[in-house]
C-alpha cells in the first residue's frame, strides 16, 4: 500500500476514535463531525490509491470521484448524504444551513458513528482487494 494511502487511513482512524470518545462523553456534535471526517478521509484513501487527491471536501464530490475510479459505493449514497450534513453544521452552528432541529442528538450520533465504521471497513476491504 502506498504511504499516502496509509496516511489517509491513519488519520481517518484517529477521527473514528475521537468520535467514539465524544460518544462516551455525550458530545454528539463532535461525534457527528469526526464521523464525517472519518468517512471523508477514508474515501480519500481510495482516491489516493489511484491518483492524487484533489482539494475537495463535499462528500458528494468525493464519492463521485470514487465512482468514476470504479469503486462501488452506490448503495451507501443515502448514508453519505446523511453524514455530509455534519461537516459545516457541527462546526459553525449559527450559520445558514444549520441542522433543522439544532445540534445533533444522540440518535444522529449513533447513526453517524455506524456509518463511519461501515465506510471505513468497506474502504479497507476494497483497498486490500484492489489496491
């Protein structure tokens, strides 16, 4: 595995661990933010395996590039859309586009953490299989 791919996976794993710690502390906006970051960085590891990662942050754009590179992510589109809403709204809660109900609640955090775990493991399996 290329060094830069490994580095993306390492920082994705750090975000996942931070999300788990935040969950223990019931800091749900941080769970959601770090889960989103885990997904973003995991997907960027997939991209890095094939080409240099462009400067993009919107998960929809990251997924689109992954799909163009031949990675199978279609069945995770709804999960990725769900988690992408936490990128800005959990960092800047008073801007336009804030989550309709305010900051994330426990159920949002649980779902975000589950999505991060699923996508992270999927990425690792795809990298093992296809490099």
